[in-house]
């Protein structure tokens, strides 16, 4: 997946800055794309990314990134753009901004960041790319060629997900069109993103000094790589001492802050490692960390060990290690969810339901617990209770496709085929797939096992979605 470094030329963390003075890039009138257009482009790219295996579809990880990200967004200089933070299974160290406020974080970045402030420094940098309208400005600079280049970049991003060799051709095409004119511009963008990102980090209460520390670590790590394994853009434009010195100078007069990492930072890092490694390799890693006492958080390491043991189906040892984790860990949504997974692995369905019911009450903001609770109720033969729980969750977020998928599963358990397809239609619609939603509603009509009200509701929804398709075709 190293090809992704070269693809995200304008927005990648690893692009150097020039020594010239920082330009004033923040005038929105210079942008060729409106915020709505950026959002539409980003949404289209995200639909395709979500459909790939590289997308890390985990509610705990996504919610953590969203919480931390919005803490930064709340103090950013421009909050007109909505933001969506997501993770990828890619183990390369990287993060990137897509049009419309979509910010991707590689698993490798989460695992490499030693403190939460280091991770936050990267997120602040990417948020600055969005708030300073760098994508739109790139298009404005390149005019018509810019739109073609942007499309080529998007294609290359998607190609790199499944076939790095095929992606190389798409990357080369994108570079060939506008590389020379874009490089100077993006260097200025990178320097502005460093400056604005540091301001965001400082205002949010995290330690801005962590940003140059992280850049220096990446620069040293890049230097020891074999030149043939480093992407061509990295070889031509490595992270320079100049850029690191510039960031260090900006933080020199800022006070140092002892900012403790949140427990969720360590739990998420452990979960990412467990989910992106083979269970046996992850178990070995966490065992060595515990034996050598080389960890930033014992709670995080032991959480990762229990999760890896469960993934490796070593339930007996997972139960033993879970008992140790309970003794040192405070009340936490992720640990509650892990304990429920252990109960399910022990075939204790009602025990898992009880833990999750208490967890949903204690941590109402946890999407992961809400999903697991509904799933556990369905598995315990309590589909009606699951539907009630899902109704409560849908009151909070009517666009959550996962809730509709679980709703469809509960209806299927009750033999309500029409309502199952109706729920699946809403799940597809939440992902932006209008035609698939129409197909599901048509299957619901053919099921003919609903009452008059349900049939009327489906017919009305069909008319609405067909009108959407008609408008899109125009």
C-alpha cells in the first residue's frame, strides 16, 4: 500500500515545506470548488472506500477518531465544513484529507504514534488542509487540468486499495498531468497546514511539541529504509530537517504541557493491532510487552491480549487474562464490550445480554455497545427486544446504516420479510446507493406480508426514491 503515499501528493503528512515565507492561502474567494462540491466529491470517494477490505469498519475506532477529531475541529479557524474521520487497515504511516472534510488515518499511524498528542498533531495538520481549502485551491491553480487531476487521484486511491501494481499506472497518469505545477503549491500548503495545525492543537489543550517530535521520528525512520522500497515521491522530497526545524521554531516559545493520554487512545491502538494482525502474531506481541514491561499502558496491552486470544479462539486463557484486566481497568465502554464478547465465546448469551444492557445505560454514546446489544438480543432469541433497542438508537441517528442492517436481521428472525427488505433499503440509502434501496423496496412489495399501512409506506418511499433517480439522470 506504499503507493498511497504518492497518490495523496497534496494532502499527505510526509510532504516537505519550502523555506520561503508562508503565503496567504486562506481567502475562500480563490477556491474553484464550493464547499458543497467538495463534499459531493468526497462522499463519492468514501462510498467506494467503504466497500473495500482496506476500510476498518469498527465503531470503537471510528468513534474515538471522531471524538478527538471534533475536539480539534471545535477550535479550528473555519468550521463551515462537516468532518468525518475514518481508519484504514493500511500499516504504512500516513494520514490524508479527501475533499469535503473526510480524513483518513492509517493503522500504521495509530500504531506509530507514541502519545495521543502525536496523533493529534497529525489530525490537526489534516484538518488544516480542509479548513484552508487546499483541495479547492489546487483546482483553482490548475483550472481545467485540476479537475482531471483530482479525478485521477481519486481513481488511484481506490486502485491502491486492492492492487498496488495497477495503482502505479493511475498514479503516473495523475502525476504526468500536473505534477510540476502542483509541487510548489503543495509545499506551501504543507507549511500552512503545519502552522494552522499547530494552532489547532494548542487551542485544543494537547501538547503542540509532540508534532515536531513525531516528524523527527518519521524522518529518521525514512532515512534507514532501503531506497528501492521508498516511494519515488519520498525519495525526491523526503521530510527535511528544514521542515522539522520550522515546526520546532514555531513551538519553541510555547509552554510545555504534561497532557496525559486518554485510556481510549491506548485501547484503540491495542484494538487496531489486534484487528490488523494474525491472532498468533498479536498474542506474541502483547505477551512480550507484558513480560518485558515495555508499554505505555498496561490496560491497553492487556485489552489487546484478551481480544487477540478471543480472535484466536483461546477462550480459557482469555477468561484468565480478562480477570486480570478487570482488576486494573476503570469502567469503560470498550472494556465492557470486550467482556460481553468473552461471555458470548463462553456460550453465555444471557450473561452477554446483561453486560451489554448495563453498558448501554452507562455509556449511551457508545455505538459499538448499541450494535453488540442488539446483536446479542437477536442471538438470544429476543428479536422483539432487539427491535425496541434499535428504535431507541435510531432516535439518535436515523442515518446509521448498521442499525438498519440489524433491524433487518431482527425482522428476519421474526419472519417479517417485507419489513426486512424495507430496513435493508434504508441501510443502502444511508450508504448513498439509491438504486439498491429501490430494489429492496420492490422486493418488500413482492413479499406481501405486511399490513395496509406498511404497504402504503413502502409505495410512498419508492415514489420518493424514483424521483431522486430521475433528478440524477437529468
